[in-house]
C-alpha cells in the first residue's frame, strides 16, 4: 500500500488524516502547530520536520490548507514539498482554493514530472470525522481511478468533475449557491415572521415543495434556535466567495447576487461574526429590518 | 356530503375541480370561459350563471383565480358570491393573493357571518392533475379540521400555517425562496460553464451536498435541455414577487435580493419571456455575461 503524506492538520485535516490511517495506509504528517501532530503520532503516524521531508518519504501527498497562498507556500516555498517530490509522485490538494491557482500549480509541478489533482470537499467537520465528505475531483481519468480508493477513505460521495482545476470550479459553484440559498431563507422567512406567522409553521408547509433544500433543512433549525456555532464559519465562506468573484471577474461573468451577498458577509465579519456559522447571515437581514426571526 | 362550488377553471382550477368530483362531492361550477365549463358538465358537474348563483347552491365555495383583484370581483362584485352566501357558509380561496387582501376579505365576509380560509397551493399543473399539490392553509383550527378532507381531494401535503392570511404568507415566503434559488443556480452554474467545465458534471458532484435543492433537481435539467416550457410562468411568478415586495414594504422588511431578482424577471418579461417557465431566469444571466450554460 502507498505511503501517504498529509500536510495541514486543522479542523478538517486532522480527522481526514485519521481516516486515511484507519483504511490501512502508512501516514507521514507535517503541521505548523504541534498539538495535532502529537495526537496523530499517538495513533501511529510518523512526523516530518518540513513539507520537503514529508514529500521525500511518501508516494502520494495530501494537502488540506486554508487558502491559495498557504498551498503555494507548502508546495513551492522554502523547504517546500516540490523539493522532496521525485518524478511520478502525486499531490492531491484537497484545500478549497482558486481553480486558477490550482491549474498554475499543476503546470509548475508538471515541469518536474510531478502529477497533481485538486479535490476540495464539502460536508464540514462532521463529514470529515465520519468520513462522509463530498469530494469534487479535478484530475485526468487514470489518476482519478488510481487514487479513488484513497479518496474514499475520507469521503462517501466522490465525483470526478473534469481535469485539474475543475474540482475547485465545482466548489466555487457550490459555495455561491449555498451562500445565496442561506440568504434567501433569511430574507424570505423574516417577511413571514414580520407578517405575524410562526416561521416554523411556514417551514413545515413549504420545506417539502419547490422551496425545499438541503440548506433549508440544515440551517433553518440553527436559525430558529439562535445557535450559530460553526459548522462552517462566515470567515471561510467569505474566502470562498472572494475566490468566486475573482474568478468571475477574470472570465467576465457578472454575479450580481453573489456580489451582494459577499458584501453582507463582509459587513457581518466587521461586526464580529467572523467565527459564527454561515447561517448567521440571518443576522444581517435581521439588522437591516430591525426585526427578529423568533421573538 | 357537502355540495361544493368551484369558481376559476383555469390550468390549475380545472383539474382541481375534477379531483373534487372524483372524491364524491357534488360540484357546481362557474367560469368566464365556457370551454372548461362544458368539459366539467360532461363529467357530472352542474353549471351556474354567476358567482352569486354558485354560492346559493352550495355549502362550501372554492375559488382559484389569478390574483387579488379577480378574487375581490368574484366574491364582492356585481352578482358576486357574497350575495348568494348565507350565514355559516365557507369560502376557501385557493388563489395566490396578497395576505393583506385575504385578511380584508375575511373581515368583509365575517360581517355577514360567512367563514373563510386561504389555501394557496404549490406543485404546478402536474400536481393539480395528480392531486398531489402542497396546500398552505390559513384558517382557525376547527375550520381546518372540517375542510381538511376536501383539501386532501386536491393535495397530498396539506398544512395549517396559522389563521386566515397565513396560507398566503407561507406562499410568498415560498415564492421568494424559489425565485432566489433558481437565480442562484443560474448565476453560479454559468461561472462553472465559463470556466470550461461541463455543468452536468458539476451538478453530479454537488447536488447531493449543501447546495442541493428541490429547485436544482427540478429546474437544472430544463436549463441544460434549453426547454423552458411552463411549468410555472415568469408572468405568474412576477405577480407573486410583486405581492412579496408590496407586503415587505408595508411591514418595513427590506428584501434586497428579492427586489433584485424581481427586476431581472421584469426585464425578461419585457423581452418576450412572459409565458416561459421561471427557470428561464437563466436567460437573464446568460445575456448579462454574453455566455451560454450549454454551448
């Protein structure tokens, strides 16, 4: 079985790395903060001192980092993975980054004969722990077939979208729709509440119809319980929405709704909600109309 | 069994009236256009010459009309139903109208001892034919219990939302969310397409996750097939969105996203798409970015 490297043991990365070990792979890890590294060592992982050292020791390297600059630094920076990766080795970047950056990285790595795929995920911390993530893969078909088994150690729904970069294209589409669906729920249900009707009764009446959505079922209970513990933070969603808009701009795609909601998210972050779940978008609309969903 | 009156034998009303007869009720109908009336007579209905005459002959009167002014005219106008309804009789208005008008009508009818509930539907023509409509009911609890059986002749999911008017409040919330979800799908998937990725592959990868919705599953195939045959027309959705915004304004609720999408719908109607399905919202975004979802 291949030796797997894992860089980025954050909220998502740590449980994903554990699930790789549970599937029987030998794991070599690197992370800036050492607490997670110690935890993984106890469960049988080997620790390395730099991305370069991880890369030297493994056949396939998984990265799970916050944003494009982090991935660039870990792969191409001082003591970066590229220095330790020999020809034919594979990098699977599971971070949610700009597809433009993913394609640039692919070109840079290809110059040294190193293969890459982008495979961002959705499903949050619970999906990472339970190994039920949805994984959107950008890879050529043969690489996808070769590494599908490794991806299935971390996720339940694994789909190849297209070539390298297209995993992150799918993720951007996903994040735009999710933000807009949460905003729609907030805006519309506030009208219902202000009309004097119990929003929970409206939910019962409409959630089975055309207005029904996974976002409605997942987020509406958080809104009515006034519980905005992440989940997925507004701060991270803002990062994804910025990538959406940057990509849209470079492709001359107009996104008036996503632009508007991104401003709302920015406003909320400025008012101290960075670490709240993205369902806290409700608060923007509550402030706007000086009204509460649940009184 | 009660004798039921039915006024408004349009695309939705005609199959709903037929389903009432199929459940064993005697039916008296009135409609401006006579073609539908003849069709109903053949199946055993009795025809009346005015809303007043229908009202005189039945115990409960169902109305299914395009908008608030139509309902007002049929109930309160010359030879209107109010002239034929005696004390204790029930009006079930299943039209999608402003909840403010629904409440006003209730007050007017109550003055004459006539009961009313609002019970707008969703599910479109196919739901009306198959008797699988979702029905959102605004009524007091005892009226709801009394007429639930009649409503179940037309719908599958029947929910009491609250008192009279709240059926239409739920419908407005529903229509706002549906419009925004369709707009979100359009805007986000166009970014995916312009990025050079097959939108259908993105759909496969994300529809099971947090971006998944009933609108996505129902409307995305229409968008990729370039088939915008209604379904539910942009014209009718515009009418509902206008009611949403009118109600929001009267309650000081800000709805920036719904306002924006309503403008887009208006623009499409002006360019000749009034009778297209509301999934044709895609075309607004395609024009905006001079780009096609499927090339």
